[in-house]
C-alpha cells in the first residue's frame, strides 16, 4: 500500500493526522470512464478515516523533512466532482483545488510506486 500523509511523527517512525492510500490507475479509468485524467498524471486516493476520495498528482519537488530525516515530495490535491458524460452516465471529474487541508506528502521513493500505479 502507498500512503500520503499530512503530518509526520516527531520521532520519525511514522505519521499522524490525515492519511490516504493511492489507488491504481484502473480506478480512475473506471470512475471517469476515460483515460484523460490518468494520462495527465492524476490518481485517486482514499482517506482511511472517512473513505473520501481525492484526485492527487505529485509535484515531483524535493524537500527535507526533519521528522523523518529524509526528502519528501508534495502532492497537488483536487476534489472529486460528479458530472454526466455524453452518454448520460454519472462519472467522476476533476474538481477544484482542495482548500483548508494541510498539504499531502510522502517519501521520494513514492514516485516510482506512483508511476507503477499509473500503468495499472
């Protein structure tokens, strides 16, 4: 499982707060009935505490997180909107940027896993 978090524990052993699991690319295609968002680099993540889903895309930046003693990358987070496609089917669509949520990040090693999930 691949996780995004918004708060690392001070001892560097893990995380607290908001936690979300990245879902395979096939979930994006299934929920949107299209490869367009997947081809743009968006995946869905699902939160553990509420089951809410968000579209996420790595910024592919690198910053040092002292709590973990390693470098992390940040993620852009967007709402999941519902819309009706041209065939009259309700599908997921890329929504507005999420405001009021602390930024999500993960260790840099997530980028290779992210690239693998995009192809699933």
